[in-house]
C-alpha cells in the first residue's frame, strides 16, 4: 500500500468519524509559528474540564475552587506530548537534573478580544511565549498564544508586547487553580520565568518530537491495520 493510499484512508476516517482531539487533529502545517488548538475550558466555565485521554470526550475534572476563572480560553496543542525532550529543556533552563514532562499534551492559553462561550472547539493561534511552570519534578509549561487574526491581540508577536497585567493574571491563575481552600498541604507548583516566542517554538517542537517517540505518526499507525 502506497503513502497516497494511506493518506486517502486517513481522510476517509476523518470524514466518517469524529477525530480524537489529541491524536486525530493535526498540529498544523506551519507549526510552531502557527498551531491548531483544542479548547477545553473558557473564562466563563465554573467547572474545570479536561479531555479524557482514552475517549477524547470532555469530562469534568473538578469545580473551579475559587472565584477566579481562567483568564483566557485554555486547552492543548494536538499531537504534542510532554516527556523526555520537554523535561530536558526545562532542566537546562532552571539548572536542575532529573526533570521530566508531565505526560500530557502541551497546554496553551489563547488571548483574544472575543468571548468564547464553550469549550470542545478548535481554533488556530500564533504562539508568542509561555510560562515555565514546575509541578514537583515535572515540567508543566503553559504556552501563551494569540488567536490568529484577532483584532486586538493578533498583532502581538512576542509576550513582551502584552500588557503586564495580562501576564500577571495568567500567572496568578496557574499558581492557584490547583489549591484546596484551608488545605494543610499546599501545592508545589511554581513559575520560574516567562519566556518569549522562540523559546515557545522550541518547546512546541520538542513536545511534537516527544509525541512521535511515544505514539508514532498517524500514517504509520494506519500501516499496522491495513
């Protein structure tokens, strides 16, 4: 069976069946500069939703514990995985050995002037930077992007161009969204620094490499079942 035949089978599968948002959606032909994004939660959500890795359906992770809602649409980049290469890069940046990725798709927040009223949708975004977040000994990067062609945020090319208040709001949310009120044991998350677009590109590329190392390419998987 030729590569053309396999590509045709993949297209038929995508037409007849709803693709898995992690494995079935493409990362984008122009990544890392332009990426596809699957949105899990939006700022009006009072629940923390996340994708069930096996089925691809959105599920309730937990109610939002505080009145501070996610400041921007939040989800992940398809066909990414935070594993050895992502952890290695984080370790180099913070001078700590033994770092690893958190074993999830790469998280991303998308800044836009528009109100999105639901998750479970896809969009196209331009990464402009990120937050280097550490959870224990795991890298839990949060890529920051702008909605492609957004009237307000679309002109930003680097996170340094964003109003500082926007970045601080994002940092506050991610440092507190896992905390339980009155808990004796506090979470171990920290944000060591804010980085720009080229570092975000490096992390996206590494997370794609980690994905390929873990799952292989979709066309390669199809070869095994045809």
